[in-house]
């Protein structure tokens, strides 16, 4: 009987410890935002705007004031570690696939507030009031 009580207590301790770890990850927020919502966020919040496309794509055209962290780069993990986890991050790529993958990685890394541009740069460019920098 003592063994069952001890095993029960150990199982409870493990489950409580695991739920605490999981809840910290769940506290992170990933919000899919439209181009218009993103423009408002850029105007109202102090955010880190991150383009997760290749350097070549970023050089050709980008959202103003974005920094480039290539999702497919071998240094990707090191590069995102340089970002401020407490400061909101807005991610974008061409169509939304790479930024969605990156958002999951940032969430797992402990970032607290993550925005992902719905439809990526393709949707951003089709919004008439938004600006994009194009290489001349």
C-alpha cells in the first residue's frame, strides 16, 4: 500500500511539473494578422519586424524597417536568439508558410507575443495604403 501511495505522489509531482512547463509555452501568443492590422500594430507598438525570406528576396523587396532572418539559414537558431523575447515580433515571408513555421519556433523558444502576417508579402503588396521598399 505504501508503494502505491509513493507511486501516486510521484506521478502527481511529475504531472504538475510537466503542466507548469507546458503552461509557460502556452502563455505565448501567436496571432495571425491582416495587412491592415499589421500596419496598425507597427504604428502603435514597439515591435521587431522580421522578414524570414532569403537575403536575396529581402534585398529585392521588403516592408520598410524590417530585419532579415532567413528561416532556411544554418544560423537561423542563433539569429532568432538575438531577438528580444519580451518585445513583440511581427513575422512575414512571401506567402505565409515560412513565417508560420518560424512563429512556432519562436513560441517554443519562449517569445511572448508573436504576430504572423496572413498571406505574407503577397497580401501586403495588394493593400493600397501600405508601403513596400523595392530595389531600384
